[in-house]
């Protein structure tokens, strides 16, 4: 569901339950504020201007996916969500109170246990490219639980389709050439 800018999408959100639109609007505005803060801190950590990710790099409308995973008596038979890396810059993930998120690290799946009221921030493919490999896109998956259902909300921060994606120039020099090539985000798909 597209959630931000709120003014562009609120008219398409469901009418029921009656408080849904207000809840989604509050979530969307809070997610945008959080993503701007996180991206500013990431930029500073890379040695870039705090506003580096503003504009087209994070300008695509924000979308959220609400995922529901019913209990599965034998979780080894199915995945909730197969291995993947999100295509955008970052993903904000509310994983709920039931474990199910796993990340791939050194060819081993590691469980990311839920922390109450915490939001997981995953780097996507475009963050890996812009950082010229200094930050890695996170391969992850969701597994099912034998006893409990699980719900998660993923909010995607991604470039506009026409955005030119390239390693940040400040991260390379004559002796340190970029690893990744330039392209328009629309070409990624």
C-alpha cells in the first residue's frame, strides 16, 4: 500500500475500520521522519553531507507491505518469505513480537529476535551501490512459526525511477575507483 506522501494516497486507503486512515497517516508521517533521520546519520557515517539522500535518492513514494504468516505445524515445509534483498535504499521493518526474521551472514541464517517497540533497518541494493560496497544490502527471509501467527510491516524507502544511481563521488578518488557503474533506477527493474 502506498502511504507517503499522505496527500497523494489517503483517498485510496480503505474506509474500514473507521480509524484506519488516521492510523496509517500517523504511521506514514512517523516513518518518513524516521527514515530521513536514519538516512542523515548513514550519510554522516559515510563521510557525506547529512542531506545526501534527500531528493530523488529517497523521493519515490513510500510503500508498506503488511505481511501475515499463519502458524505452520512443520515450519521446515515452507518459508514465509524466500531469501531476497530489498531493491531500495533502506527498509524499516516492524517485526512484531514473534520471531521469524532471519538474515544471511557468512552463508549462515541468523535469527533476528524481535525487540519490543523496535524497528529493524535493512540496507537495500541501492544503498550498497551508493556506498560503493561499504554498506551491504541485507539478504534476509521470513520463516514460519509452529505455534503462533506472525505479522510484520515493511516500509520501503527507495529512489525515484528517474534517479541516477551511482557511488557517491566523495567515496572514491583516482586511486580508489568506484566498483559500481551508474544507471537510472528504472533500469534496475
